[in-house]
C-alpha cells in the first residue's frame, strides 16, 4: 500500500477524489466558452464508476513475486484493483479519455512501494533477473504518456511507486544545497525546506501532486524559471539505480570530468533506471514578493518587453504573457465581484479603452512577480515597470496578480470540467529563439486553428509565454473544441499532430518541459536527429541490456505515427471535411 500520509490523485482525472473544478463563482466562464465553441444541448458525460471498470487480467510471475516478498514487507506490495488502476496511466488527454470510459488497455500486474534505495536496488535486480518490466511512478501527473504500463513483449509489469521515499535528508545552508529523496511531493518538500529558511523555487502547474524525481526525470519547468531556471539547472548531484548498477555523481558546483553523467540521468524518463536521491541547489526564502498585472496593446509588444527585460538583466521571477485569447479566457475566469469592486473594474476598463486606447480584442495580459531582499525587489519591480511602459504596457496593480497567485495550481482541473461537457481541452508547448518567437507563434496558431476546423467544429486556440531565457522563450499553446462523438481520439490526435508538425517545420522543439514519453515519439527523431536517437539507444543498451526499464518511451519504433494511433486514412478523412 501507499504511504498513509500520501494521497494519490483520482484514477480518472486531476486532483484528489474530493476536489474538482467548479464554475459556481465564475458566471462568465461557460457562457464565454459556449460563445467560442458553439452552443450544444447535451447531458453531462461523467466518468464510469469504479465498479464498472474491468482491468486486464494480471499476469503471473511467481519467481519474481517470491523474491520481492523476501525483500520487502507485506504492505510494500499490492495487486489491488484500485492500486492497479491508479498506476495504469498518467494524465495525458488520451489517458483520461480512455479512463473516463472504463477503457483500460494496460495496467501494471504489481505495485511496489520501496522505502529506501536498498529496496529499489532489490526490485530492479529482481525484475532484471526474472524477465519483468519496471515503470517508475512519482505522482502520476505526467501528460506525455511516460507512465504507460505497456510492454510489446508481454512481460510482467511492475509499477515502482516512490511515495514512501519523501524525506529531505540534509540541508547545507552555507553551500545552499539540499539532499532529498526522489519521491517527495512538492508541498511536503517545501514544508521541510522551510524549516531551514530555504526554498527550491520550482513550482510547476503540477506542484501539488508531483514529485522531485518526476520533475528531474522529465526535465520539468516551474513558474519561477526566469529566476531559478529549469530543473536541469538546479541538479547538483544525483543517484540513479539501473539494472547495471547505481550511478552516483559527486556534489560539486561544476566539473570537467568528461560527459556530464548528471545530464544523462536528467530527462531519462525512467528508461535507464530509477532516480532515488537528488542534491539540489536551493535559495534563501525571499523577504519580499509581490504579483502585478499588466496589459499590453498586443502580443508582439508584450514579447518585446520580455526580451528587453532579459537583455537588460531585470527579468522578474515570473513573467507570464497571455495572448488575446488567453487574456479573454482569464477574464472569463473572474469570480463574482462585490458591487464596489465591480464598479472599480468598470472604471478601469473605461480608462483603458478611452484614455489609453486599449483595443480589448487584441490586448494581452501579463502576470508579473518580483521578489528578493528590499533593494533587489524594488529595483527589479522599478526597472521592469520602466521597460513595460516603454513597450506600451499599463499597470493594473496587484489585484490580477494576486488572483493568479490564488488559482495558479487550479488550472489542470479545468480539463475534467470540459470533458464532462463533451469538450476537448489540451496543450502543446515548445521553445524557440527570440528571433523566431513571433513567427512560430503565428504559424502554430494558424495550424491548430485549421486542424480543428478540418474536423468540422469551431476552434478555440490561445497561447502564453511563461519561461524566458537569454536566447529565447517557451510558447505554451492551449486548444479546445467540441468533441466528435465516436471519433474523439482520432480528432485529438489529428489536432495534436498539427501542433507538433508546426513546431518541427518552423524551428521549435517537441516539448519544452512535458517530456517525450509516447505522446511525442513520432517527432523525436526529427528533433534530436537519427544519430541522436542512436546515442540514446546505445545508452539504453549499455545500462539496461534486457530492456527492463520503462520500454517504449523516448526511443521510437519503426512506425511511430501508426503506433501512436493515427493512420493516413484518418488524416485524409479530416482533410476532406469542408
């Protein structure tokens, strides 16, 4: 069984069983979506009940089971239906579409809960000896298919759940490092770090439900990356158990000791081994922090302001720029206001429209957060504000920023809300250079829009920039539309393909921070080159010659698009829709 102090997410959606997204205090949300997607009278589409789900019959591997029973306690091993179902998939749209229908094609045969690195070694060695497969499992939040418990050879599948390994082992306040077990969830990690007055500074959308090991294995990125970097920028030392032994890197700031073994582990998505422990760079908790909202006349102006901040060295810790569609959606998310606040809001809108000449159809909201000691905080806020104003930005004060702060971890819940109403809602994200940022944005927006229209329904497509670097930034696209009954999966894959094709043809990458998994396999060879795939395969063969660790991820098969689920016939059928 899982650690009693850890609550896994519900098997069919995002968050815990007793938590769901509600629009009761957001009266503008559904009317806005209906106006964009077209009105449609339909009954809610709830997920099937747990009792109605049938799992694949668990395979048998008596020698493995006997070995594990000798190495682990009874409560560290489970074959229960609920545990198998929770570990049957991640949270990709494809996963949820199947799960909500009770369509479970693959499920692990056994769940194990190691409590130490020694346990992990015993589990990995046992699987290697007894012809089994291991799927490392953190919080289960992955949306790229990294957790799919499938083996083409039909071997016994073990889901290795890290939730019992959740301790912060050591904090070095002088060096500002923290040595931590990989199974620690975001909130619990920060609670432990706070006792030492430090923070990791890594807050992805999945923060509440994801683990440190998962972040490292998928090269995650948090909302405060403009200051703290992506997860690969934070890793100082690492331990990873492989079928060939345990990789251990020294805890040093930099080295010239050949190929960086840390980077071979980071982003490995479980195909090489199980990350058990990570030493991370941490930071002192900032004295001051404040969120602000800014409005820009258009997306190009806001992007130029971000580039200026990065170039001049005054980038805020968070700078999240919404395009017009995402700005409109954010406005529809507003809670019911008091009469006084509603009056103030109308006055602000009048001022923006009549005095500042803001075009509300094209304007773009930016959420900004500055932090640091007194001098750093005020300098960062003052200098970035100067740049924003030069680019046509107008400050809206702290209210929009604080609203974002309150709801920043709630957005993943919205997808379940949409699926209940027969609406597809998903994302594709990439990164590119500053020179290429706006061209790639325009091309991808048009490609996704066309793909949705090809399927015969009205589109909603928006984008935001949320991670900025010296040489470029990320583009995070969100899209939605009415689902075509009976063709929901084909429709999704067709639209998703359009986004990834646009990235590859126009100077992007398959993913900035969501990983490869199975979701992006059709494009990985084009992204990292055929020789790059050979390098990954060679590393896999060297560390995991029997293919024990998480097969079918990162390294594509002979027909990746077909294996992905999209046929040429399906593509042509949508291309023919008027």
